[in-house]
């Protein structure tokens, strides 16, 4: 079984290891500096003593515990045995005897050569023996090695405890961040992130929330695209299916070539309509309206074409349909215009059961009126997905649009010109 790596354990051991390394290094430096300081103090004392002897003009054999000798052979035996003969002025030598670096020395010897005095060259030395008298055998005090180890263990334990507390204070906000991230959903993404105490964690939380918002926005747009596509493609798919069935019946009869060609043309137009709608909806889903090119659109011809495609919606209804158009082509985004007109005409066809539907196109303007002879209109429909998409397109292009509710229906007015164009 693979052991999962833990950032907390890794951080804890890393800090403890670094702390231990720092303690060992600085302890070693402190010990070396202590020894060097002791040597420097001893050498300074010997130099001062040599200056005093040179100034006094006397040659004592012993002064304040230091041995004074004019010849190297007259220095103490321990000095001659373990310290090489000093050859230059103020040359310093030492010898320390102990079992280990941590033990108190058993024997120590120091020597200094001093030249230039009236008495001539002389050597100053000091030999230490029995530095620390042996402890009584009945002492109850612990050995100092054990005390050092106890102090070291206590220090490391305190350091580790501090690091655990510090890590705990850092881990709590991190765990809160993890729990908060797990609970994020589409319903609470718009809420501001809570305060996680540390600035870095707050920034990370904001990045997570922003990233999920971006993903959710993409998902919503894809969902909207699928909904719009399924809604807008219903009509051309119905046209293809109905005309395919009609084509099948016409093929079985003779002398219907002209009718077959008409049916085939309607199928081809429906296919082109589906392609155009898919491309338009893709641009719309990306929010890139301005990338859609404009082309010459004959509004009258488009109205009649949409009317034929939606004929299946009124086939079994007692409805009189009046269409008035005039010839004229205008530079418009054809896909967007088809979606808007298709949804408005479909809305009128779907929600009128008896009565009259009037579609009047004059120039850029199209007016649609549906009146039910018995006051029967479906108020629960007509303002769903199709008109939501229509409103979005109309709002972007700023086409003048107006809906007036009537007693038995409604009037819809739209002009396929921008606000600036209508003001000219």
C-alpha cells in the first residue's frame, strides 16, 4: 500500500531538522570560539607578563604561577615533551590532554617565547595538572553528561511542541479552505468567500471561486446553446420530415416531377436553415454578435418562407392567415433575423386556436397580430425559451420592438433598424 505524503508531517520534520542542524552548527561555533577566546586570553596574559619582566630588568623563576626560563631546556618537562620548540618572538604553543572533546582536560600546558628584553630571550610557561579534583564517591548529583542530554532533549521537545502548535494554527485555516471548496456548487458560487485569516489563503480561495465561476459560466452557456438549438431546430426538422414523407408518396406516382422538385427545394432550404441556425447559435453562445456578417435579406420573401415552414402548426386549426409584404432587400444579419421572425410567427401560430392572424411587412418593419374569435389565447406559453432568445438578440441590435396586449390577442411590432438608423 502506497503511503500518502503529508504536507504537515513533511513541514514539521523539515523545520525540526533545520532547527537541529542550526543548533549543532552554532554550538560547534560557540565551542570553537570559546576555545579560541581562552587561548587568546592565556596568550595575552603571557605577553603582558613578558613586558613587565622586560621592563623590570629582573629574571624571576616563577611569577604568579607562570614558570620563567631563559633556555628551552629549563622549561617544565611536559612543555618540552609535547610542545615543539618555539623559534620566533611571541610564538605560542599549547598542549591539552583529555579523553574526548567534551571532557574536562586532565593536563594542559601553555608556552610563549619573548625576545628583545634586556635579559635576553626567555620562555613563559604554565602547566595545569589536577585541574578538577575528583568528586566524592557518595555525591547524589547527576553526571553532567546526563544533565546535558536531558537539557538537549527538553530543548528539542519544546522546539517540536512550538512547531506543532504553529503548524496547527496554519493547518486549521487550510482545512477550512478545503471544506469550503468541497461545498462549492452552482448555487453558492456568487457568495463571497469567507475569511481564512491568512492573505495567501484568501487569495487562493478567490482564485478557486473565480475558476469555478468561469467553468459554471461555460456550462451555463453550453446548456443554453443546447436548449436554444433544440428549440430553433424543431421547425426545419419538421419541414424535412414532412416533406420527406411527401416526397416518398410523390415518387410512387407518375408525372409528379415538378412537385418533387418543389418538395426537394423545401428540404434543401430546411437543411440550409439548420446550418445557418447552428452557426448563428454558436456565435450567440460565445457572445460574439459583432463577428456575424450582414447580407442582403428580402424580408417579404423570408416572412413567406417561415410561414410555409410553420404551416404544420395551424393545419388543423380554424384560422385565417393574411400576409402582406412588399419587395425590398436590406443589409441585415440573416441568421439573427430568421430567429427573431421565426419565434414571433411561431408564437402567433401556436397560441391562436380560432380567429385571424395578420402579418404585415412594410420596409424594415414587420407587424404581427393574432386575434382569437372566441377570446381563447394561451397566456401560459409564448414567453419561454424562444422569446428569451429573441429578446436577447433584439436587445443587442437595438431593434425597436413593442408588444401590445389586446382583449383577444396581441400586436407585435418590430423594426429591423438600429436606434441610430431610425433617428436619421
